[in-house]
C-alpha cells in the first residue's frame, strides 16, 4: 500500500494530519510527495505520523512513498501552470476561491492527459502533489 492511500483510508488530509501530529504541513508535504524519505525522519516524527494514522512505525515504514519527480513540475502547458499557481496563491492566502482552483487544476490535468500532452503517470504525480495532499 502507498503512503498516500493510507492517508486517504484514514480520511485525513495533509492539513488535518499536520494538526493532529503537530508536524509542520510543509514537512508532511515533502514526505508525501517523496521529496523527503521516511527513513531520514527522526523517531519523534515517525511516531507522530504512525499514531495519527493508527498504525505501527514498522507498518508506516513498509508503506511505499511516491517518487519525487521535479521534472514533472516543469514545462507544463500555460493553462495548467496558471491553475497551479492560482491554487498555491489561494492556499497561502486562504482565498475564498480555493475550491474553484482545485477543480480547475483537476480539470486541466485531465485535459492534458486525455489530449496526450502528459502521460498518465505524469498526471497521477500532479494529482497526488497538488490535489490529494492539500
């Protein structure tokens, strides 16, 4: 099972997990997108995440992390990049249009995938990074 699937199974978002575990949201984002490896985390962080997900540290470490692919975040079509930028800005400023931008990015990723502008793997990476982890 993948780490993000365990989070979804627990009906938590990265934001909620951050509050419950008392771990900064940026740290959790890095872990869930694979930018930071669970094996590099300290024991306190692992214990907090495991407790919040109601699993053991051993089970947590057995979960598959996403592979971090920064190249998937570059050279995106303008409309998709603009949507992602708007989503980030709305999140930072707690904007009232956050949900609209979330749907816009989801639709833009779908269009790019259907039109073969990006691969299905690329689309899944973008969804995990920008839609599921927020």
